[in-house]
C-alpha cells in the first residue's frame, strides 16, 4: 500500500510517520530526497542520444559484460554445425546409405551434444545468484572466465562422443554465470534511456558467436580429418583471456555496492560510468540509494524463497516465461540452421553458406533492434514479433507439405532465415530487456539466474524434440516442424498478451510501485506514478 506521504525536497514529513517505508536515518534527510527526485527526473528527461554521449563508458562496460554470452552462443551453434560436418559424421556417425556413403550422427548423440551444455548451464545459473550476491558481478564473471578457459581443454582433446559430451557439460557451468549476470549488470549501469538498447546487445553477442562458428565450419567443412572440428573448438580460447582483462578493469555495479553498504565505492563507480559531474553523480547516487533502501525495508536481505512470495512471485513468473518462450517461438531452427538446411534438401556446402548468411543477417537484425527498442514499447515489440513468426512458421509448414522440388527446398531455407531474422530483431533482444527490468533490485541476481534455469528446463526437451523432428533417423519432418513451433509460439503470445507489462521509461522504483499495487499488465503503461511516491 502507498504510504500516502507526498515527499518534497524541503519536507520534514519524511522523518515523521512510522508507516512511511523510508523511516530510516540513512535515507530520510531532505537533501538526499531532493537529490533522489532530481536524479530520477533527469533520467526521465534524458534521450537516447544524450544518454549515449554522456555515458560512453557505461555503454562500453555493458557491452563487454554482454559479450561474454558469445561463448555460449559459439558452442550452441558449433554443436549444431558438427552434426552436419562430413568428417565428424564419418568419425562418429552410423552409415545410413551405402550407395552414397552417407553417414549421420544418431539422434540420441545429437541430443546429448546439444543438451549437455545446457545441463551444465542449468547448474551454473542456479549457483550464479548466491555467488554474485556475495562476490559481485565482476568477480563472479572473472571466476567463470577462468573456469571457461580450463574446461575448453576437455572438449578440444576429446576422442569420443562421450568425452565431448562431458566437456560440453562442464563448459556449460560458466555459461550459466555469464547469462545470469550479463543482463542484470548491463541494466544497472546504464541510464534509463539506454537500458533497452544495451540489454539487447545480448542477442547481438549470440549472432556474433554464430557468425564466427558459421565462418569457421564453412572454411573447414571440406576437410576430411579431425581438424575439421578441432580447429573450431580451439577458437573458443580467443575469448576468455581478453575478456578477463576487460572485466577486471570494469567498475562494479553501484546498485550492488550500495546494497552491500559500500557507498564510497558506489559513488566512484557512478562517476566512472559517465556521471563525472559531482552534482549529477550525487543525484544518481541518491536515486539508487532511495530505491535500495525502500526494497531493503520491505523485504530485508535477498533470499531464494523471496522470489516465490507476494508480488515477487508475479515478477518471477514473468521472467521465467520470457526466458522459456525463447525456445518456443521457432528459434531452435536458427540454432540448428545448417542441419535444417540440409534436411530441407540443400547441398552440404550450400547449407554452410546459408548458415553464414543467416548468422550475418541475425547480426543486422540485432543492430536494427536498438532503434526499435527506443521507439516502441517492450510489450508491443514482443507481441508483434511473435505473431509475425507464427504466420511465417505456418507458411514454412505448408511449403514443406506440398510436393517437393528445388524451388520448395530453397523456399523452406529462405523462410528459416526470415524466421531467424525476425526473432533476432524482436523477440530475442526484447526478452533480455524485459528480464533485466522486471525483477526487483534486491532479488535481481537471484531472479535472472532462476529465469535462465527455466530457459534450460524448457530448452533441454525442446532440443530433443527439434533433433527428433529434423533427423533422418527420427521423424524426418524438415520444414513441417513449422507447424509444431507455430503452436508453441501461439501459447507464448497468449501468455504475453495477458501477463507481460510495459516497463519502458519506468525506473526501478516505479516498477516496484506498479507491481506492489498489482496493476494489470495491460494498464502498466497508462498508470501515472509521481516522483515523490514511496511504497
């Protein structure tokens, strides 16, 4: 409930009444409240371009942290391409056509390779929350990068599918740390106007990983020896060490520092992130401290079970559904693009070419998503992006259901590319923005970790389903899988229509108030919140 107190910069009432959640000597001075009001008003008034010019370092550090996702993306796309590599198929596959000397990796091993990393990442995201809450974003990410460097050795030197699967599972653990921390850190260090664009770079990192994999496997797919897959595996080592140096130099999130009572460090961090003007830095500091104190007095220290209580339960459900929906709207076609193209009847070499084109177009779509997030609301982008992919997936299914020839094969391939493009420009990036904005500040490290765990819970069986639908030793559906993904995407659209709130232009304090008041998701955008309200 609202405290009912209208706080003003010169008001003494913020000290008096016991039912005011700001009844604390830490935050109730009129100077601090005045600075907090000014800081929040300045956030609302700042445009995207103005924010980018005044906070270039915040943008850089957000991008660096988001770029850690490239390692998970790299391996996900790499496994998808391995099963389409001729040398890999002959080494570990089974003969399915003696006349053409055609081999294929058994469905169970395809699923194992795709799922192993996700199982490891599931462990990582659950561990990331408590560790990050204790060590901070920087040191947790540094720990994960060290672990990543070590686990790559297992995959690189693997001489069987079993060992390669174990290597992928161990590599997955640091992936979980990266994906849990990146959206949270990026959303906390940039101004309000840049939250959408900076968190959307997570999807761009996925595309960059896909481009590198597509280029590497395209270059080596003509080889007939083990280096056809060992060289792409070795390329993983180009990421961790440079990222370790950059993350070590990055400032810690001021939100995390204030939550842990390290206020002097938080103020220095705010100045490093771009707010060099002492007065503006103090205003930002006061705004952050005000929100942190409100949440602390309402909920105390962050605990895992708090995510399933009160209004935080609603936030947890939204985050989990957003993450889970990334696996249900046709995106798994992109993750297995090369294999999908082959099953659609395209030659092996041309399939690798199309996969590279698909990854490059995904990167273009990610860049296009930046202005889109600035112009349109999160809810609008998600709903329209989803309905567009539903229609395209149905068309893909129809195209695969009619008598097949060269034209229908290429039509399926083109539709697969367009579906991936739409996802990379709408659903993919905006999901990360919604996830980073929805959780309370107090529970953010735990919430993003749990949400990603929900992603893996859904993805693991969906990967098996995708492999089963595409594999010639499975159901061999090719483009007919579009019907299945269109159905699951419809479920996502309905859930988002009734449950996804609009949080664009909302500070974390305003989001807290909207959730505490139990406002309908469709009324979040129209509800007016005063800068003086505390609850």
